[in-house]
C-alpha cells in the first residue's frame, strides 16, 4: 500500500512537471520534478526511513521560503518588467503576428460543417472554401471558389470555440488575394507589420527598416537605436543596482524612504513599548477595581484583525468627514491634512501603529512585571525612594533584558510593515520629481511593492534589486543585534564574549 501510494503521488507530480514544462514554466517544472524525486527516495526506500519525519518540513522551507528569496534576488539581475515579460521566441511570434487590416477587403463570414472538416462561407462574395480542420496553433490555407450557400451553417456562438484555428487560417480568393481572420465576424486582407529576414533580424514592411535583436537590452532595435516592444527577459548584470545608486530620480527618494523606514520602525517600538508598559503597570496596581474588564478592553485591538482596524482608522482620519477632524475642529479649530501633508501623514501612521501594537507589549510587560521580586521594591521604599524612582532603578532594569529580543523582533516586523502603509496611506502623499512611484509615508517594503505592481512599468527587476538591498540591510542589523545581545549576556554572566 505504501509503495502504491508513493508511486501514484510520484506519477502525478511527474505529469504536473511535464505540464509546467509544456506551458513554458521550466523552473517550476524542475521544482516539481525534484519534489517527486525526493518523495520517491524518502518514502520508497527503507534506508531513508528516518528522513520521512523531516522531509515535509525541509521541502516546505525550500519551496515556500528559500526558492522565493533566491528567485526574487535573481530577478534583480534581469530586465524583467511589463515591457520584458516574454521569452525571445514568444516576442518574435507577437511581432510577426501584428498586421494592418485593409478595410476595403473586410467581409463577414460563417462556418459550415461538412465532410472532412469545416468550410468558410463568405456570403457577400458568394465564395466557399475547401474543407479545413481549424486546429489551434496549426497554420492552414484553403482556396475559395464560387458556390451556393451551404446548409449546415454554425450559429455565431458555436463558431467562437473555433477562433484559435480561424486565426491561423489563410483563405485565397480566385483573384489570388489572401484573406486572414480580422475579428470575430470578418476576414480581410491583412498586411503584416514585420516579416522575418534572418535568425536575429526582422524587416518592417512600412518603410523596409531592419530590426536587429539586441540581447543586451532584450529588444529589437531599429538602425536609429529605437526599441520596439515587446521585449524579452535577459540578464543585465548589475545595471539595476547601478541605476539605484547613480540615478538621482531613484537614489533620492530611496534614501529618504530608507531613513523614514528606520525612524518609523524605531518610533513604533518605542511608542508601543511605552504605552504597553504604562498600561501594564497601571493594571498591576493592587487598589485598581475592575481589572478583568480593563484587561479585556485593552486587549481588544490585538484581537480585532489588523486590516479591519486600519480601514476603520482610515475613515476616522478622513479630512472632510472623519470624526477625529470633527472633534479637533470643535475643540481647537484645526483640521489637519492627514493624507495630503507628509508630516501629518507620518504622525497618523505612527498613531495607528501604536494602537495596533501596544496590546502585544502590554501582555508581555504584565508577565515580566510579575517576575520582579517584591522584596526589592519594598526595600527601596523603606529607604525613602519614590514610586517613580523605584520603577526606573529597580523594575525597568530587570524587565529590559528579557524584553530586548522581543523589541528587536518588533523592530524587524515594523521595518517591513507593508500592510499598514498600503491600506492606510498607500505610500502617499507622493514625493514630487521622482521617476518611480515614491511617497512620504512609503517604507522600503511598500516602495518596492508599488514599483513592482502599481507602477505603469511594473519594474520587477528593479524591485528585485531593491529587495536584495533590503535583505542585506535587515540581515546586517539582525546580526549586529545578535552580537550585541550575546555580549550583553556574557557581561552579565561574567564570561568572556565569543
């Protein structure tokens, strides 16, 4: 039973890998093929019995974590964008399929069923074609001859499934005019815009210009250097990184966004820690009544899904009808421009993020505060220390060490807090004078996302290069934090740091 089930799964994966290769997705086909090989070895041979327990986890990490990271980094060294989505062969096919329709020769048609295939009927000219198969992807040609209207004409809706075959069909009139499918309802004389003249060259029929494939940029180019879309994917080395560091329209906003990302992540940690710790200290007060109710009420922001809270705050901060501006105008006569002014937009972002993050810090602080010995506090009180001094000299120093790793994790999370920025401000207001989409409230993650998916050029390669830079920055910061924590722990224990 085990071998039969393993064999069935392996065969299914092999078939999936073949289909992926057929639809020109060889990378994913190789991944599925390797997965099938791993399953066959691990679950098919007894000598690998011990690996069965860790194989699913390792496979999941490699497929869903390691591969996306490596693939994204690889994109940073290519010209992959909305203008360079295709392979070279597909780009050539698209260019050769372009044509100009002659409206004077356009004529309606109908499809008739008959022995040996289908016939194309042109009612205006009274012409009927020889039988054709209309197989999608296969070029066919058929002569036309005068004939009476056939009896078995298909309804227009029944001819739609044959559109793939009709698009590759060429009809020849008795006068020698070639007609091709020019729409759902018509055939016409179609003059191709380009024709192939060599392995790497095309000729533009309009003016006879020669287009040469330039694999360094992934486009066909004219003698004047004009690029003809669509292009194809090619490796361009460090060009994306050079553009990031040398183009003023990219470097300027990216530097601003990087500084704001660090400030945003740091202030978010400080504010959430301060608010959470303050509320935890208040809830620890022995004379406070209704503690259970307050705990539930203060944890609610953590229980509500973040995207719901963000959208609610987006309505509350509405500049014209939001409740926050109505209250501020009634009390102080001011109506801040929360979404159109860069400074107030950043303040709004920090306010909302503090609201979303303080319950996590409060829950942690409530646990850490209970671990602080009461004897230390009582001894300090007997020596005449005020409650505030007891907190800052005894309580806070004892809870900071266990808090540090969690605060570092919070900083890393806020460094890439994409959902908050996209849902609340979408990075706006925009920074003027940039050649790529960039806003005052953008952090590096949202900046990269907008460049890859919101920009009219969808510059996946450039976004991949920026992603690699972000990865290196976060990895460096994490390593430095790890080293600092290890040395601090060594100093506390009296051991030399490694």
